[in-house]
């Protein structure tokens, strides 16, 4: 989806679309592929504020589509509070929950803004959003930089700077050769393993995996640290060979296809979220099953594990190009954004770390636009950007 269409969808959802906007949007969704993209986007957005896991979710989306098609001549008034920014990329209301509430219908979003003077913002320089980039470490220890406009190819693996694809090789030998894919701060990357398993890696992540798997043996990879989304090639395609993801604190045995693991070095928990299928999580002290829409939280300090039913769209929106925050503290939000924008965030007032927000942001958003939107809630007085550091005041 291009930025112009993203912008139009946001304007429609926030009731600021003009007749011309609606005409463009209605023509765009006439194509089946575009309608699917629209549904995916709306589902991610509405999952935050309207609980898209409920049975009414599909009805809500279809109703929106119907209204767009019918309302080409309707001109919406701009939201007089001007909370939503439509800059170079989409920003879908990162709104302080203290001042946010839902109306009785799922189509209206209302915001109350405190009446205070607009504070001063100090901007020294701009910050660029992340991009596709990674370091591939081969079995001989050599490192290959993978990034835009750079290609890499051997007899087993190819990369166009955005993806890394391994070809299947029948490995009946006992020796396994490993590669590492390391994603730096401000990066992301996609890899397709030799068995057909797809893995999306987030910023500050590292995956260890075999160049090829031994036929008939369990297929094992290791998420050394960071966050990864797995779409696993089923065992039925590999003579029943199981697929397992290891990290230093748990093992995930896969009986279904899609799940997300977040295991950052600077966080006290490991989060495993099941989207589809079934997985079993285990270590020396526990063994737990996960079902779709469930998330396990492993406390690294006391080794206890809890399982919750969660909104998978919020947890996995990052692989579709979005950051999704549901009642997240400003500190937690800034941790996520700092990884993607490769910046350090400092709070002058530590109380601001606790303020909670809801919202969905595109990974293409300009960091300064995001900061301006947060500032407009009047919870922070100002921010300052110095080199690669953001100071929240």
C-alpha cells in the first residue's frame, strides 16, 4: 500500500476525508487485491480500539467498505481538535488513554484535549526510520552486509538486499553447518530457510540456523536474542521432522505454523504469541501448550510462566509495517521506537515514563511527526533532538 492510500484510509476513519478523497479510495478498493489490503489495515487499526477479535469484526469492516462506496459525495468536516497528523506517512491516533474513550458505535472516535498553551519544541536534526538491513555470518566466519541495492549469491543462498533465500539441499550427513543472521538497531530482514520456513526478524535480533537440515532429524533453529515471527513449513512436508525454536530460556516445539517470539536482551520477560496452529513451550521446570490468540510470558527472574488470551494483531502488526500500542506506557513505546529509529531516549521527568497510550503507527512515519503527536496531548512539555538522542521534557 502506498503512502497516499494509507493517508486516505486514515482520513476516512477519522472523518476528515473530502469528496475527492472518497472518490479515489472507492476506485482503489474496487480491485480485489486492494480490498484485501484495506481489510488487513482496518483490522490492525480497529483491533486497538474496538476489539477486532469479537464476532462483529468482519461486519465492521464490511460496513466501512460499504460506506466508502456509498459516500463518495459526502464531505467530512475536519476534526476540530486536530489530533491526527497527516505528514509524510500515516499516524493513527497515538492518544493518551486518560483522554480517550469510545462512543457507543464502533465508527466514532472522540478525543478530549486539555486546554493549555502549546509548548515549545526544540529540534536540532532529523532522524531517519529503519530499513531492510542485516549482517549474514557464513559457516566460515565471514560477514556479509545485506542492504538495499546490494546483491549476494552462492550456490545455496541468494539475497537482493531485502530478502535472504536458501535453497533446499538433501543433507544426509551428520555434520550441520550454521549461519547467523544479525539485525542491527534500525533494521529488519526476511529469511526463507532451506526447508521453506519463513522468518521475519525485527531490529536488534539474531537468528542461528542450519544452512540445510539433516533429513529425518528435528529441524532446530535458535533465536539468540530479539524478536522473530515464524511461518513454519509443516512436518508433513519433511517426513514428519519436527521444528523447534530454541533460546537460552525455553524451547518451542511447533505443531502449527505461525507464531511470534520476543526475547530481547534488555527485557525481563520472553513473550511467545501463537497466531495459528499449536506450539508447546518447555524448559527444565515447565511445559505448556499454547493455542491461537494465546501468549505465554516467561519471567526470566523467577522462571514462572503465565498464559494470557491477547490481541494477536497488536502483537504481530510489526511484520505488516506497523507499530501497535494498546495501553502501553510511554517508556515501553519509546523502547520500541528507539530500536527502529536507532536513537536513545532520555526522560527528564521520570513520571512521564508511566503515561499510557493507545495507537497504531506506520514504520514509515517520521519520528518528529510522532513526537509532535505525543506532544499535542499536552503530557510532555517539549522534546529535544541532539544527534541520536531524544530528550523528553
